[in-house]
C-alpha cells in the first residue's frame, strides 16, 4: 500500500418513478423536509438476546465507511489501514452515488448485543517490528494519516456514530467522525485532537486512539410492535497503552508512537459499550441533533434571509422599470403608426428587420442550449425530490444517483431544444448538430472526470471509480442518453421552424458606434453580478459539504435560492438586452447567453478564493484535483445559467415585437 496521502476527492411516470426511487438505494432513516417527515423503508427493532425474533434483532452491527481528512481530502478504504478487520460479514451494496463519491461501507469487527454492556473488550492486537520493511510501511502510513487528521466514519443502524464535544461560545458540536489519532510536534505544539488530553505532551510523538467508549441511546416502541429503536450512537475516543496488552484493563498512560521509536510496538484495540433509554428523541427525528449542532448553519440564517430580501427587492425594481418603460415605448410606437406620423422610427423598433437574424456560430449556441436545458430540468427535479426528503443525508448517495439518472433520461429535451433552435437559425447540418449535442458537453465533463480518476487510481484512493462503474456510466451515456437525444432531435427537426413575429431584412443593418456600457463585454461582466449575489452564501455551504465533508441538508432553502437565481438571471439579462436594443444593437442571442452565463466566472473566482482562504490542502495532486472538479462544476453552471438568460431574452424579444405594429 502506497504511503502517499495528500490528494483530493471528488467532490448526486408511475413505474419509472418507482424504478428511480429504487435506484436511489433508499435506506432506512429519516427523510427530513423542514416541516414534515417522509418515512424511510422501515425502522429496525432491537431487543435482548433471549427475546429476539423475526421482528426483533438482538445483534447490533457496526459498519465502517471510508476514512477522510479535511487536510488532504483524499478518502481511503478502511481496509487500506492496518486496523482490526472483520472475519466475516456481508458488505452492504452501494448505489451509483456512493461509488462516485468514494464511499466504501464494510462490516467491522465491532459487534455487540442490544442492552448488553461490555467494558474494555479486546478486538485485536497489532504488532509492528520496525526493522521489518512491511511493518514499517504500515506504521508510516498510520503516522501520516494521523498527521493529516484522518477521520473514522462508523455507522450503526444507518446512522453515523458521532463524537460530541464543546466548541467556542458554549456550543456543542457532534462530529459524524472521529480521528485515528493526533500528533505533538517537535516544538511541543498539540495538533488537532491532541488538545483534548493534557497527558498528550511528549514531543515529536503520535498518540493513537485505540479505545472507544460507545454509548447507544434507544427508545422503547410504544405501539403494538415489540422491542426498541436506536435513536443515537455516540462515542468518545481514548488512548491507552494497556498495562497488560493481552488482557487489557483500559488503564495506564496513553498509547504513544514516537517518531524515534524502534523495536517492537504493540497496539491493542479495545471498546466499551453502554446503553441508555431516551424517550424524548423520536426515531423519525434522530438525525436532528447532528444537523442542529453543525457549525455555520444557525449563524447564517439571517445572512441568507438578508440576501434573499435584497435580491427580491432588486427584482421588483427591475420588473417595475421594465414594465413602465416598455409600456410607454409600445404605446408611443403604436400611436405613431395610428396617426401615420412621418417621423423616423427610433430606439428598439428600428432593428425589427434584423432582430431575428441568425447568430454567428448558431450550431454551437444551439448545442449549448440543448445541454443547458438538460441540466436545468435535472437540477429542478433533483431539488424538488430533495425538498420532499427523498435525498436526505440518511439516504446515502441518493442525491448523486438521482442527478445522474435524471441527466441520462433527459436526453430527449436536450436533442429537441438543440434541433428546434438550430433549425430556426437556418442550419441544415442536422447530423452534426445531434452528434455535438450528444457528445460535446458530456464528453468534456467525462474527459475531465477520467483524468481526475487516473490521478486517484495512481494514489490508491477509495474515491477512484472502479473500472466496472466507468463502463456502466459509459453504457448509460451511449445506450440510453444518446438514443434519447436522437429521438428528441428527430421531433425537433420534424416540426416547422419557430415562427417569428417580424420578417428579417435581406441586407443587415449597420450597428451605430456604441457607448462604453452598451458594448458587449461591460454588459456581460455586469450581468453576472446580481445572480451571483443571491447564491454565494449557499455556495459556501455546498463547497463545505463537498470539500470539508459536512452534511448538506438545507434543500428547502436551496430550492428557494434556485428559483430566485432563475428569476434574477432572467431579469438581469432582459434589462441589459433592452438597453442594447435601444442602442440599436440587435446581436442579442450570444450576448443573452453569455450575460447570465458569466455568473459561472464569478463562481470560479469564489472557488479559487475558497481554496486559498478556507481549505488547508497541500500537494500538487490535491490542487489539480480540486480545480479539475471545480471546472466541471463551472461548465455545468455556465450552461445552466446561460440557457436561463437566452430563454428569458428570447421570450422578451418575441413578446415586444409581436405587440408593436410594423409596416
């Protein structure tokens, strides 16, 4: 096993709907949706060994997930480390989303019976001889993982086993993971979790958490079914050298591994387990204590509300100005026509003979619009399911699985929109259009993803997608998405071209000299500011959930921000489009796409700022992976916002030229 560590992880109709929900790998657990809960498949009942039955289990299984770190953010499977391994046990099946995110859930050697307490029970003893190359490599790997603060993630009854501790301002934070160990530097500085124990004081020494005190909370079922349900599992990591390694008593000094240590090193892994009844926590709301304790959430509510109020206020202002100004314009133009005024036309009515002139590079624009439509519908449906609670943290990997499955199934609207607009732009190379819609944007994303995966493979990370899964993703793309895109394109080309309310002149009109603010670039740069302003706080939470391994559960708010982003992109683009038309510049197609699409550039700038200010990642491979995955997100966001801007402007232009009288 390679000892290289600091790298980054990747960063989810009746019968069909049922199939989709099955694909999500629905797991027992709460599906929280703010004001109400949607139940999981079924809660599991537990009872004492002598009372066990088909409805009531006695054995509580503890599963182990991948280990990850905020400092290197490259996950590793539990089996990559030299910890105690399960002798037998069935590994739970993982859905597509879990595989893509590098989750690897495996059975653990920690097993206990319900309501049966154990104290200082030995799991296994690991012995290392520093003169043996294999043992030395295992020990070095363990040391490096402690240096980078790698965290265990344990699961009991589909619920994370948490380590709760006090943080600043009297808050209590429940971390769904706990560290392997910690390090005291050669200058005596305690890193990470070493601050919890004053006995951790030896310089240039690692302290491994080889003992855990597990406390399981349950409540007795009040209805007809027998047994109890688990509502929380908490632990406290400890370090003991154990006076007698073969018969541990959980006493003595902490288990230290000095950097200068030589000879034989023995580490005994032990645990204690206790049970406590708690009738206050309901099974459906058992995740609440973790979510409520997470940092930055309750503090930021006011900021999010403030941001939304400002955006709504600005949207109202934009809408009011547009409606009043446009209403006056249309009334004036129509009045001039009715009185047969000989005055020369002016403003946006002047360009009516050129407004629907096909844009340059119409093929590329139509392909972007097709892919953007696919992403737009996928995002809307995924967030809608997330709001209903189907994609809660309890339902592991469901978000990513849902997004991928929807993207595959939405090939038809992508092909249809691309073909429809390409035909209206006067294009005739329909085969090229449909092939580019099927392969251009997905191909760029897949190529980037594949290069990132090669780096992960080289580093031996659990985040590396297995070859079989890559083949499955390609099969979904080529065998389902591409044929659906062709079907959509067939119907798009079969329909008549979009009818425009005004005829296009044969000779293009000359565009007058533009002032600075009506030139293309300043307008495009300004257009992305307002949409970005309404998402950047949510962006902080989303980036935290991807790179800092924090749970994201505020889907209700995210859905609201999504709707406001759509409104803001539309209004900002329409407003700038109106100014350009008044300045007699009729090249609106690409400009409308790029105006709201420029929000993605601000997203990229924010991601760069986040990398340098919030993350503690080191190493070239880490940096390449972070920016590689960020570029995928930026491209998707660019297509998504650009498409919103184009459709808004297309609707606006069609509307205003259909209500004004043209000779």
